[in-house]
């Protein structure tokens, strides 16, 4: 039996740094893919090479989004409060990005801002839904934890 | 016949650990490992027959546990859930290692089961019983290990192996006959 190996496994698997890193990667990649995708789709008369570069950058961003989402779903599972924090970060970041895109569209009149704003609005909605679910699950687990603590402190007679 | 539950069979304590792990409390994971590492390792050791293989398998089990515990809905069923993961890990490894099909319920032929002619005479202590178990086909060894050595209930064994309780009973019946056969043959030598 190798307890040292299991302990090292716990350290590695439960590392907060790795989780936060992948949440940030997910958000940054989603923002990058949205911005480059919007520019690629809306900027008129782009040189062929520039259009190709935007397409490649958008594809790369989406690949990083998929990778970070897969890691967070399967390899570095977010637990309890971590899910609340991660979905809170996602809500904040996508909300800021949405505000930036709207401001750019309204004040600078840049056409690429509108599809970006649409995507960021979708991301904000999704992040909000995840935040609500994470908070609900977290509250449920906390309530159950408290109930179990009471039961364990005062076991039923007999 | 149902075995008495072992000292660490406490569904309330299991759910307590599960909920704290799902909340992300690091010390709860340490307690989870301290509580279940040895039973899982013994189960793996029984089926693999080697310490090193049991170490590897148990580590794989913990990896899957850490990545899957957030999805465990009923914390009180932690024990069959853990052994269910261990069962899948061990079956995957046995299949990969031997590249041969396991004996199924339909295919089992008691008369055709090989008996180790060179085996030492079984003794009556637990060590000898483990020896005898190790000589059984994987399915029979596993069901006896879970029921008698790990002292899981019929219902829990059914959950671990993902088969109906009736199948567990028939496997147990066959496994006991095989073990008796082994003990009888070896006892005559």
C-alpha cells in the first residue's frame, strides 16, 4: 500500500492553482475567439491573408475553450465553492466584455462590436445560469453538512 | 446469510465525508483516503495477487474517485460506489493483462474449472482462505471477496458489480462450490 503516492495524487488533483488557471484560460480564449471571430465576420474588404489569420486565431481560441472546458469537466473537477467562484468569475468577465462590446458599438460605431456583443451576451447568460446553479448546489451541500454534523454529534438513541 | 458489517460501515459517516469532499474540503479527502485506502487495496490485492499491481490499481481508483465524487448523489452509498469503481478498474486491468474473456454466468462450467495440482494444502486460517480465493476465476474470487472479506451486503455487491441480486446469489453459490471443491481436492493431498 502506497500512502505517499495517494497523498501526492491528492495534492496534484486538488491543486487550486491548476483549476484557477484553466478557468482563466477558458475565459481568455472565449474572449479572444469572440473578438477575432467578430472582426473576421464583419470587417469589410479584409485582405485574404488577414481574413485567414482571423479565421485561424478564432479556431485556435475555440480549441483552447474546448480544451479548458474538458479539463474542468473531466480532469480538474470543480467542487462546491470552487464552482461558485469560477462561475462568478465567468459572469464578471463576460459582463465586462459585454459592456465593452456595447460601448464600442455605440460610441465608436464599429460594426464588429455587435456580433461580439451578441456572443458576450450569450456567455453572460450562460455564466449567470451556472452561477445560480452553483450557488444553489453549494447551499444544499452546506445545509446537508450541517444536518449531518448535528446527527453525528447527537446520534439517535437505540 | 449476510455477514456482519465491518467497523467502518457507517452510512452516516460516509455521507458526511462525501458532502465535505463535494464542498471541496481538502481534509475530508485525507479522511476519505485514510478510511477506505486499506479496504480498497485489500480488494485489489485479492484480485490481482500482487502488491505492486494492487498499488497501481488503487491509485487509479483514487484518481477516478477524485474526478467523480462531485457526481455522487447519495453519499450514504459511498461504499458500493467506491467498490464499484474499483471493480471497473480491476476488470479493465485484468482484461488488458490477460487478453482473455472472463468466465460469464452462462459459460461457467464447474467440471471444467482447473484445479492447481501443485497447490499447498489449505489451512484453516484467513491467509489460507485468501490463497484459495486467489485460485478461483476472477468473477467467483471477486464476489466472495466483496461478500465475505469486505463484508458488503448482497444489495451492495449487486450495486458494485452492476448485476441483479439474484445473479449475485448464484455467483456466490457457484463460488462457494468451487472453493469447497478446491478445499476438498487439496485436503485429500
